[in-house]
């Protein structure tokens, strides 16, 4: 469970990111200089229903531990 860092309300998790007018997704990487390597997967978002604070997080953190 994620709590809002601004108002301490329980956030709505598993929200996604859409790029307007395009079908492109977004990948997180642990090294932006690598063109194809280091991809960590798609980020998820949590949104606070009270104040609107948006938090971007990675659902699967296992790849960061390698
Ligand atoms: Zn909030």
C-alpha cells in the first residue's frame, strides 16, 4: 500500500501512463546510455485521490538487485 507523501492518504495504485496521440509505452532503465540494455519494464503510477499527488514506481524491482 502506498501512502501519499503530501497528505498521507492511501493512494490508488496500478495506474498507467499513456503518451497522448501515440501507442508508445514507456520503459524505465537503470542506465539511460544503453540503447537496449538495462530495461527495467514499464512504470506504474499511484495517484492520491485526495490531493492529486502522482507517484511513479516500478512494480518489479527484482531487476534492480542484479
Ligand atoms: Zn495526497
